[in-house]
C-alpha cells in the first residue's frame, strides 16, 4: 500500500488571538497535484493524537489502506492541535501544555459558537489550500475529534453545515463544560441540519461535576434518532480513551463516507 506524506506546520491565529499551534497535513499518495478535481478533506481536533502512527487511532495508516482499496475517496487530512498562549512552541504539542503555558483548548472546543468553524474557514482551510486543491463541497468534508474535540466536531457542522456535513465524535463531551449538555434538547427542537453523525462512547466513560459522558451520549443517540438524522451510535464497554474508537476506525470511515 503506498504511503501518504505528512508535513508539519505552525500557525498563529487571529480568530483566537495570541495563540500558536501545530497542524499536520496528510496528502495521500494517490493525490494528483496536476489534476483538476478538488479533493475531499477531513479535519481532526487534537491532531497529535490522530496523526501518530503509534497511537490509538493511527489515522494516516488507516487512510492509506482505505484509499488504496477504493473504500475511501482520495482525501486530504488536516490534523490540528488546540492553541497555546505563547510566542513560540518550544516543544512538540501533546495533551498537556508545558508549565507556564495556558491552553485555549476548552474555549475552542467546548464553546457552543461558530468561532472554531470560522477559524477553519478563514485560516486553516485557505492556508492548506495554497498547496493542495481542497473541495468547498460540504458533502465531501468530514470533521472528527475525541472528548472535547468530539463536541467541537459536532458544533462545527451544527453551526455551519455549509462547511462540513460529516461528523465523527469519539467519547464526545456533550456535558456541561461550557453548556454542551443542551445539545439533545436543541436537536429535538431545532430545524434539522443536513449532516451525518457518527458517535462512539463506552459505559465506563467519565462521571464528574460536568456530567456523565455515557448518559450524555445516550441522550445524543435518542435525540438524533427522534429527529431521524442520518447517524450511527456505537456503544461499548471502554473508558475515556481512544481504544474503542481506534479499533473500529476503519469501519467508521467506511460508514461516514458511504455513498
């Protein structure tokens, strides 16, 4: 199977002022830079976790295999880390910011606003589009994340279905960190969005002052079913990690990208 290429970049944001972050771009081997067709795209929050070839998701390896098998369209992957408040990045970004550096992760991911969608629309997508041809067709755009990155993925599509219409949420934080617990009620009472949603969670997920992650995902499941969304919920026995999501990730991508 031919391997795609991953490049690393650093970005200072204006939508989220004074933040700096890493992002990675995966270009599959089958991408034709001389072609006229614009390419499907997937965006991942907490990009360091998804882009790692030794992590729980191993996304680039999965995409290599599925694209080669014709089970996934030729797709550019954009793996974005949350912003840190710093003038420069002195170490590789991971889940925890270094001592003395504040992370903007919760503001970016847990807020129920269109700010992160605007950040993608105005900053990241145009920047990546300078070197690869990205589609502006929302049906050919997917967004994925785990935990707070999962609710972020949903919020982007919920607020801006003109930008993204495919959502993958692993162990999504649909809890009251910044008001995300209201989504099941909003789904039931709001106009139906033209989006496709994949949810994964385990019954040993977190239970704390923000809420119960497992019950919140069950509520999302029931609300999406009530409104007859194009969605799938895969429950499991796992906790707040990417093991289950990683184990089923190839089938998840097959489902979200099905015709």
